[in-house]
């Protein structure tokens, strides 16, 4: 059977998704739905336990930490952090240049590291020229670059989801399911919001 572009354009998103599933090969080694659901459940529980533990820990630190502290290994800490940031930026550049999906986690991680870098630069700077330099660096370089590094891959993920019939073109990224339709065949394409 041969489908024309017009016939495909006339299909509903759900019909297109079903066609994609019929045409796409099932990947070898894919865990069962039960295994994936079990892993997802335990990872979710782990994250909730971490959140529950972090709330009182943060309150405890806010109450007990001194307002002034001389840090050991100051140079090694910052140089190590910058080496980590540099590594993630290089991996992001390579993945982007080679058009590899690895760009999604590396770009996102690079963006988060830049936000952390801006935060710690500003918070640990002395008043005056040091703080001014940290603020200018944060607002003119680090934070805009972080937005590009985080938003770019998210836009690509959304595009892939729309292209593969996982969400409607008008849908928000938050509505995008994990794209393993073989495991969740009963899951319908979410309506646009």
C-alpha cells in the first residue's frame, strides 16, 4: 500500500503515531514494561526521600552555619569546578558538531553548571570591584549562555516529539511523554494545551 503526502497530512496525530509504531523496528534489548515501571517507581521514591531529607538539612544549615568561614582547598575547588565545566562544554560542542543525541544531557548539565558558577561567584565576591565583575559576568555571559544551553536541547526534544507524533505541535513540553511508545501503546497523544 502506498500513502500520499496528502493522505498522511489528513491523518489525525493518533493515526500518524500508530503508523510510525507499525513502521519503526522494535529495538533489541528493550526491558519489559514491568521492569521499566519498577525502575521508575524506585527512582521516584529515591528522589522523594532526598527531597524529604534535604528540607530539614537546609533549615539546619541556615540556622547553624557561621556567616564567615575560611575555606580549605579554595584554589583546588574552583579550578576543579572550572575543569568540570570546561569538560562539559567541550562534550557539548563535540556532540552538537557531530549531531549526536549526547548533546541533550551535556548541554543541560553545562547550563546548570553555569548557573551554579554564576551563583557562587556572586555570593563569594567581596563588595566593590570583585562583586561588580561577578555580577557583570553572571548577567552578560554565564546566565544567557545557560539559557541557550538548557533551552536549545529542550526545543530539540520537543521538535522530535512533535515529529514522531508524541505530542501535538501546540502542546507544551511538560505534556510530552517519554518516547517509548512500544511500552505504553494505550497512551494517547495528549491534546494541545
